[in-house]
C-alpha cells in the first residue's frame, strides 16, 4: 500500500510540475518550424554536387542516426531536469563560462536569422524588384511581432498552419521542374565534383558529407532549450518524434533529396541557398515566393525567439533587468543591421562555421558530462539552484572546451586537405576525451554545490 501511495504521490507531483509546460502537440509544432529551413535544401544540394547523390544519401543516413540518437538523449535529460543550455553550462563551465556559452548560442541564433532573412529578402527582390535594404526591413518588421509573446504562445500555431503549405509547395516545385524542363532521371546516380576520395583528402565522400552536417550541431543546443519546455510524461514521444530520428528524416533527408533534385532539374541553379530560392521564384513566380516566404518565416520564428531569449539570459547574468520584448527588439535591430551590411553573407557563413566548432565542443562535453553523471548515480544540478551556488569557473570543463575548440579552429584555418572531413569529428572526440579525463576534478568542484 505504501508503494502504491508513494507512486501516486510522485505521479501527482510530476503532473503538477508539468502544469505550466507545453503540450505535446504545441511543442512539436514549435520545433518542427525548423524543418523548413532553406539552409537544409542548400546543404543537401551542396553535398550532392560535391560528392555525388549516392555518397550524399549514405552520409545523410549516418547523420540522421547520430543526430537522432544524441538529440533523443539530450531531450530526455533537458525535459526531465528543466535544464536549458544556459543552466547546464553552469555545471559544465561555471557561472562565467555559462555566460560565454549563452552568448555564443545567442549569436548563432541571430546569425542564422540573418542568413535565412537574407534569403527571403532576395526572393522578394527577385519577384518584385526594388531596394534590397527595404525588403530586409520588411522581413524584420513582420518577423519581430511573431515572437514578442514568446515561443510558447505563438510558434506552435504558426508553424502548424504553415507546414502543409511548405511541403505541398516543395512537391509542386519538383513536379513543376519536371514538367517545364523534363524529368532528369540521372539525378539519383549523379557524381560529384570531388573525385579524389583518398585518405590524403579525407576519405570517402559519404564521410565528408557527414562532416559537413556536423557544422550544424547547434541544433542540439536548440533541442535542449525547446525540450526544457516539455512535459515529463511526453518525453518518450519527443525523444523519437519531435527531437529524434523522425524529425531528421524530414529536416535533413527529405530536404536534401529535394535540394539535389532541384539542383539537377532547374537549369542555371547554383548550389547556394539564395540560388535555390531565386531559382524557385524565377520558375514558379508568386507560388515559388510563397514557398520561400513560408519556409523562412517558420524557421526564423525559432531563430528570433532563441536569439532574444538567450540575449535576455546574458542580460540577467550581467545584472540587467529588462523586459523580454525589449530584447526581441534589440536582437531584431542587430539582425537588420547585419542583413544590410554589404558583402556580409560570405563573412557570415565563415562565422557560422567557426561557431560550429565551438558548439561541437560544447555538445561533446555536455553528452560526456551527462553520461558520467548517470554512471556515478549523481543528481543533476537543477534549475532551482541559485546562480550564486555555482563556482565562477569550472576549470575542468572550461579547459576541455577551450583546448578542443582551439584545436578545431587550428584545423579550420590550416591547409590540411582532410580538414573538412575530419576537423569537426576530431574536435568532438577530443572534447569528450578531455572532459572525461578531467571528470574527477569537475565533479569534485560540483560536489560543493550540492552541499
């Protein structure tokens, strides 16, 4: 009887703690806004162009398996313990290190908002002409109000309504291209421009494709922040459907195949994000513009929201007390300024690759920390603990992060022919090994917090 009573009491406590969390459907629709990034279509087309369709597909299968597994793992942990990137970083890096991680996450979300926003502004200009800067202002002006109320209140409704338009639009684009230019049956067997796949250049093309997709491990940071909003009773569903392999079958798999097909089907299309978008507008007119508009609006609601939320977190950590809408406006102004900066897109892409190295190190350390924590039967340091309870610096975690990141950046700026394939992989492996080696020191530091 006692066991039954305790179980009922525990269930009641869990349901009460879930009362202010997002429902299964709302959180899924909010997260699935990310599935429509033109960036995923562009990456698929790029990988197919470089290494051939077959290698791209093999790399995608490996990528989906790894992403699905890691994000299922992180989503369960974040949802169970209500831990965001900022809150977990207090354990990994200490208070000061957490500010750095949060700032990097904020900058990455803002950069992606710029990256995607430029695409829709370019599509508007391709259809209607006019000033690029004015179209950038239009994009920022309509995107900002969508997240003023926060991710919980709007993203699920918006993304649920727009998702069918996105997929139907892409299917229509494939049919349109086949009818207008003729069906290209050779796209599935098309080879790549990179024909030297020896070990001196990095190895097989499918592994190089996998390495390219490691550049967007920031989605694992996104996963933690979204999963912290989940109800605990929904975590099994979210680990598979929302944040797991099912999502990546659509986000990476379906988008990549569509990107590869359109690249080989629309004459003159470049394997670039703006190239795919402009190609759709030139081929389909207003319908193509609608597809681009819907896809970018869905993804950018998440980018704008996460950028503003993490900017708010940085503000709180340095002692600022400003309402959330003010952070949305500030981040939107930053986004607009970056969008209209001449020639910024090329520098932005390089900045995203560099930040990808930093993010890859953080993710590897986070996964290693959680695994060791569970192996030792330790209780996670929860969101309820005050900031002052944590050390200013967790030297072990910060050292592992900095060393792995430094090595990753060294490879990025090196002349090694194999860096594109092995750079991100070696960075992640090194970060995990270093944190595991320093784990004794790290958890000794954290033990003082639990007292």
